């Protein structure tokens, strides 16, 4: 069930490695601490952000994202995969 009132806003995220939890692959994206989204939330976004042949582990990006949830599941951060991200130095 999507959160209809939730709007898209900028969010700084970073790639990190986590394995063994039944997730899709070992490299994932999470929010950087100190923003509107907690660091422990999963981020659903373009797969290219977690592609180690394009970006090194720990690369930070600015994306447009919103808080949402799934029926029967918890909250997560969502960003449309077709939107361009900004890579931070």
C-alpha cells in the first residue's frame, strides 16, 4: 500500500556491502545518517547505483525519493529507476 501523501524529495544515499540476508546481491543502497530517512531503511532505486563496475563501494549519490510501504511489509525508500542521480565527490 503506497503512501499517497508522501512526496519525492532529495536524499543522499550510499552503496554498502551486506550479504547473507536473502537479499538480491551483496551491494545495496542506504540513506546517509542525519536526513529525513533513517539509515536502516532499504532503498529501492536504479540498479546502476550498486554496480561496482561503474562506482566504487561507498559512493554517495543524491536521488529523488519518497517513503513508502508494501502491503504486509515494512517501510522503505523508493526512487524511480529512470531518474538521473547526482554522484557526490
